[in-house]
C-alpha cells in the first residue's frame, strides 16, 4: 500500500507541473520558505537585525558619550539619570553597552569575512588540485589547528600588539582552518561532477572552474559557517578583552566591561550582569539562527 | 534543533558553575587558627592544628630575590622587614632610633665622621655573631649591587668602588668587632636616616658571599625577629620566630605569606578566613565600606609620598607642553570620585610632614582651556598625542590613567594608554622607552632628600626621565649640607618650585591613604606612615 501511494504522489506531481499548477522555484527561494517556517530562527534573525541597527545608530540611541565621566555618579545604581547605573569612572553603563555592540558585531563579522576569504581560497585550491598542493596546504592547516585556540589568539595578540585591527587578524587566523577543511572536502566531491567535466572539455581554465562552478556550489556551506562562526568570534573577543589583550580602554567592549566589573560584582551587580546578558543573547541568537539556516539550506541534514 | 538544545544546556551549566564559583567567596567569617588551608599551604596545616600562632598575610610573588639591596619593590619589603634589620629604624613621626646599635652614632666636629657601637652579642639566624665587618660588607654590597647604591654616594671611596677601581669602601673603618666609623667626603645631614632604610640591611658576610645568586631565594639571613624558612615561587614564603633574637622574642610562631595574584581574590580569601592581613586597593573603598562585616576590619594609614606623572624630557621636550599636561589633570575629580575621598590632590611633590613642603602653595588647577592655549603656543594648536605607560603591577595607576585620558580630551591631548607588566616596565624605563608614565614614590626616611631621590640628577637617566637642571642639582646638594631647618626649608621650597612649577619635570597627582583589612583577633599590628611591615609585636587574641 505504501509503495503504491508513493507512485500516485509522483504521478500527481507530474500532472500538477504539466498543468502549471506548481511553480518552479530556485534553491535559495526554497530554502527561504523553509526558514520562514522556523519561528525560533526568525525571531533570532529579528534580534540580530535589532543589534545591527543598535550598532549603526549607537550615537543616536545612547543617552551619553560612552567615555564621558560623570564624577557625581561614580558607581551609581540604576536611576532615571543612568538607566543601568554608572561605572567606576561615572560612565553611563547603558551607553557603553550600546557602543559595545559595535565592537562585538564588527569583530564577529569582519573576523569571519577574513577567515572565509583565507579559508575558501586555500580550501578550494587544495581540494581542486590535490596532490602536492593539497598535502602542503593540509599540513599548514594542521599546524594552525594544533594550537589551543585561546592560547594561539593570545600569542598573536601579544606578538602584534593590542588594537582592533590586530584582533580581527588574530581571530581570522584562528578560524580559517575550519572553513578551509569543509571547502576542500566539498570541492573534492564537486570536481567529479559532470558539469565540471563539461567545462573542462569546453576549455575552461582551473580559475574559471573554481570561481564559476565550485565556489558558488559551496556557498550554502559558507553561509552557515559564517553565521555559526560569528558567535565564536564574539566570545573570543570577550575572552581576550577580559584578559586585557583585546580592545583597549576607553573603547567599550562587552569583554572589557565584564573584566572591570568583576571587582564590583557584589557592590553593583548590574554592571557585570548586563554585558554578560548582552553576550549571551547575541551568541544564542546567532547560534539558533545559524542552525535554522543550515536546516533550511540543506534539507538532507534535517534530523 | 538537537544541537541548539545541547548548546543551551551547556550554557546553563556554565552559568550555574559561575554562580557556584562566586558563592565560594561569601562563606563564614574569619577564624584564624582552625580554618581550612589551601592545598598549597599543606606544610603549615599541621602546625595550625597544634595551636601554633601563624599570621597569614596575602602577598604577591615578586618573582625576584628577597633582597632589598637589589630590588626595591615594596612586595619584597613585606617579608624582609621581619627578617633583616638595618643599624637604625625610622619610626612613625620621623624619629630615627638605634636598632643594632648600642647608642646613637656620634658625629665628629667637622660633621664628616660618624662613630658607631654595635650591641654586643647580636646573633644572626645561623648562629654567627654580628661584627663590624658584616656591616662593612653589607654596605659595600649596596654599592656593588648598584640598584640603590647612590644612597651611599657621599661615603668616602664611593666613586672608586662604584666604578670598580677599588673593592672596598674606604670610608668605612672597622676598629674592633663592635666599633666602626664611617667617614663622608662632604657634609650630608640625612646620613643616619639613610642607614635606617631597608636597603642598608645588615647581612652576615660569609653566608651571604657563599650563597651567591641564591641569596634571597633559598637563603636569607639577618638579625631580625623572624627567620626565613622557605620561598616557594608561586606559592608563598614562610618565616618563623627566631628564639635567639636579642630583643623581645615575637609572640607569633611564624608568618605565612600566601601568594595570591589577583587583588579581588585576596579579599575573597580574607572573607573566607584563610588570610589575616590583606592590602586593599583604594578605588575599591566603597565596596568594602558597604560590607557591614568588613567595614570595621578596614584600617587606613598615610604613607609619606604619592602618585605623580613622569615625563621623558627628550620626547616631551617643551616645558610648556608638560605644564599643559599638568593643567589637564583634574586632580580634584580623581581624588574625590574615583578614589572616593581617600586621596588628597597634591600641591607639591614634597608632601606635607617633611621639610620643604610649602603649605601656602595653591593646588594645581584643572584648566583645560589654559592648557590648550599653552599647547598652541608650543605649536600644537591642533592637538597633542601622548603615550602614557602604566605598570599593571601597581593596579592604582590604571584608574589614574583612564581618568586622565578623558580629562585631557578637553585640552586637545589625545592620550594612548600603554599597559605593561612589571618586567617590561623596568626594561622600558632603563632603555628610555617611557614618554610619560604614572609613578609612585614614598620616602624611606622623613627627609626631602629621600622624597626627591627619584628626580635626583644621578637617577633620572635610569628612569626614562633624562631631566637635568643645574640649579636644582645645586639646591639638592646644598640641602644635604645644611643642618639648619629653616634654611633647608627655603632651599627645598626653591627646588620644589623648579621641579613641579617651572620645569614641570613631573606632575604631582595625589597623596593617598592606603587601606588594609586585618583580622580583629590580631593585636599589635599597625601600619603607619613609615610604610614598614613589622610583625614582631603582633599577637593573636584568644
């Protein structure tokens, strides 16, 4: 009975398609439809958009300059003047939190872009050419992957000095290996496909095949990797800033806010809790959205 | 979705773990003798069970030898003050009293030769008897080790020993085992006070020479009330009562210094009852003041000295710029708000309580507009970039720098804060790599000569300052050759004026009170303006 029903379903599809009752839709359109059904992921997308807007309009939204020291309100608890209180220099915690969004998001996104550029380039080259090139690139990846993540980032930061740009580079160098490995695997699979052979037969160069055929076909993997990589980068930034190796004062970042707040945890709990919640919300939002995106882009993976 | 749930669970676990960790800090109050000890301090756990009186002090690992003749960190002094003694001691109020001497030193009529008599039969911890030759050896070692050698530059023969052309300090003459004289090359009134500093501590010549580089690490012998048992890097230092002490044998059986790097953790350990004495950062004052339990256990004292900003006159060469920087420090705000009134804005480098302090001086005003005008005169109408280096081991310098960074904006000064650790800080100062820094200095004896030591002519090339001023140098020399107080006052007021209001070689910031928490069961332990850590009279009240 079951087998029969499948056959009838197939027949129905064909009929519908012929009669124009069913529309053709692209891969990404399909994915978007699937994503729309995932309410949790959509909600998280909303949260992410909200954070992005907050970061973009930080100067408009925040009530104070994040470095302005209001000496009358040193370590003041939340009040109508300072909604989330003021820190040990009398700086408005809410304003610093809002400006911290800029640092966290830009670090997350830029570090992932850097990681993706390195990862895709090296991964695709290794996967497509194979042989000695593959061996060389794979060994480099293994060397990079052999260090404990945080220690490696700390070493890079100590070596290059502190600062925002160096933090991008350190986190980019830390995470490109994962991208490269996945891309290498996909490319090795894809290069056996007929359309690659066809392109080769009609005289396509390796560069053209990689850029026109292989990478676009890996794009869904990359999108998922980037969204899932952003929260990691945010966490690393927070950890490094907490350890005093990341963002330098007075630029506010969630990590260095928690770091300076830890001394006052019993006196002004809100000071350390609020940036902690901010990190948590951002990381959870990106993770759930990233998971949803993966489910949507790759129906085969659906559990 | 499975993965998401997993992530949420692990997040929940992390949060609850953090909560559990922070809960550790708020358990029972201090209980000195029966408390649990950390695994690291296992060796003295047994002693505590038998009722031994061990004072537990929170400390920071200096990572160098416990030898004040080589390293001048106050972290080291915390231990050595109880193990090694100098010939004399400066008390609260500035009075210098003999320690190892039978009586006060006698000064010859030409004011150049001092005669000393040692107490008979003072024993070192290794059983040797203190002799005049040990004193000569120890003082020569101060010069050879260089760090604080210039303290003795007025002793005859200093130059020859310092440059290596001689191997003894000819000014020190041993008469017999308990008598010796020290001759100076020129009149130097604070000399007796110099001998009271911890840098002039007396070591047994043979043992010290035999120990070589291990001196202050595996072995440290003095005449003090406690003997040095062990130094375990990263763990702590143990010292115990010296029964053969010539004075009053201490009531404590020993002192256990426990290395805890983080200031916050030190206080948490105190709250748990694992520590009896802990120094407290002054910007944390309101936090502990708000805690009803800690409030009454917090004590304050005022060391003579304070925090100031140093300038490298090679890179910040125009005095106008230095004046502008000094004018853009809002000292009032730093003291009142960031340090919650525990500090007072300085009006001079020489603090109140010693000769040379001028009560009539006006406070340094915060005047960003005036600073801007000065910078424009100096050719920096469009703003000035300043790199300010701070040593993270002195945690207080960071809030000072952070506050100044914002305050200086109004004057068009862009401050970049460079945070370095103690080792890098020492290197940078030696190599002249600090453009501007936050420093602190406290007198070793109540004399302006001790206060002005960091800006003295022979010292500035080694502290990345490079400031030299002929008139100032002459005044410093005149100051130590004059014994009349009124005259000295006049000389040092002039010197102060050149230093902080004319050449702006440094910018005094504030004079602070220091805080510490002390287990209320302990008596006889008081920190005072001398900033020395003597635990010989401390006792546990049962």
